[in-house]
């Protein structure tokens, strides 16, 4: 598999590490607390056959700029960083695709800078905190698998955890978010590996409790494609339905055989839906 090209992008807000792959119209992909490398990312890889994908390490991730103040790790400041990267790369506009917390960033991006976006692809995300009021969310104490998820997460935080045990626990944790967990090895078969930025995750864990931009969704003017697995246990499908209802130029696609990873669980259909949306709703075509 072709590796991603690493670049350091200098902006007025600092230097950021990005990884680029594919050709065609530019598409920005990121996640709120993932730390990427030359092996790429499963979600980002979905788009590399038709677009020039710019996979961004955010502040405090990889070799990107550090945070001098805690507020620089906030979701809104992250959007300002992405805008600086876009401008430094010389793109008048680019697309944005985000999965999970990456999708939450995409919603904020659309609210504040729709004029910079050719389109938005938001997968398995929400416009507000998704745990407290949804028993379908695995992070809600009333979910039947809440306890086992908490145990896995606490184990992964342990210092001195052997690499083999870390991989095993990470695998079991991910399987909780698959509609057919027995297919894990089939879905995650590429030599892709990434880490998490602990400081970004810690800040997000606090910010999430007051996150709610649902009343601002009407401000988004960029075309938006909202995608979600019917059985998503992290950001339940009701939140995607809510976003599609409130965003003016939006489409909703629900994947009946998926949980949190429709781009792997129903990859062929996912790519078909995305390609049709970009071509029909934005006038852009795949490379």
C-alpha cells in the first residue's frame, strides 16, 4: 500500500504536520484527538482514489504545533487552525470529511466558515453532547455494554501496559462499535496504525459536556452529507437525523448494516453514496 507524503505546513498560527495522498480536488480529513503518521487512516483512505486528501495532525498531535495555552485545544480554535492550514496551502476552498469527533469539528467548520468549504461529509457524529440523554450510546450508564467499555478504556490508560495486551484490548474495544464484531479482522486488515493525543483527549472530555451547537446548524451553507450506521453505539443515529433536519443543504444516508464504521462495514455502498453526493450536489467529480 502506498504511504502518505509527510509535509510540515507553516502558518501564522504555527507549523502543522499533514499527510497527503491521492490526486484531484482537495479534501481535508482530521480527527479531534488522533495522531496520524505515514501509514494513514482508515477513514481518510476511503477517499484517496478520487481526491487529494490532506490528513491533518492537529495541535499537540505528532509534530504539529504545541498548545501554549489550554484554550488552544478547544474545538473552535481547532477550526481556526484548519483555516490557517487551508490558506497556507493556497486552496480557495476544500472539502472536509470527518468521522466521529472529526465530524463534530466539521459541523463547527461549517457553522463558522462555510465559505471555505466545497462540501462537508460528516460520519457518525453529533452537533451536541451525545451521552447523557441517549440510552443507545455506549457511554451512557444505562447501555448494556457501558461497563465493559469503561473497563477497556481504564485498562488502556494504565502505564506499563504491554504492547500485546494494549493491542488486544484496543481490538476488543473497537469490536463493541461494530455491527458484526466477528468481521473485525476483515475490516481492519491494512497496515495502518495511529496513536491518540492524550492532552487533546483530556481537553475534549471536559469540553464535550458543554458542547451543543444544534441551534446554529441553520447557519451552515455548504452542501452537507450526513452519514451514520443504523446501529451506531457511539454517536447514535438520532443525532445524525437531527443534523440533517436542521442543516439547509443536507442529505442523510443511514447504513442499515453498520454501527460506528460504515466506511468499513459497508464500504462499497459508502463510497457510492459519497461519490454521488459530491458529483450531483457540488458539481465536482472524482479524479
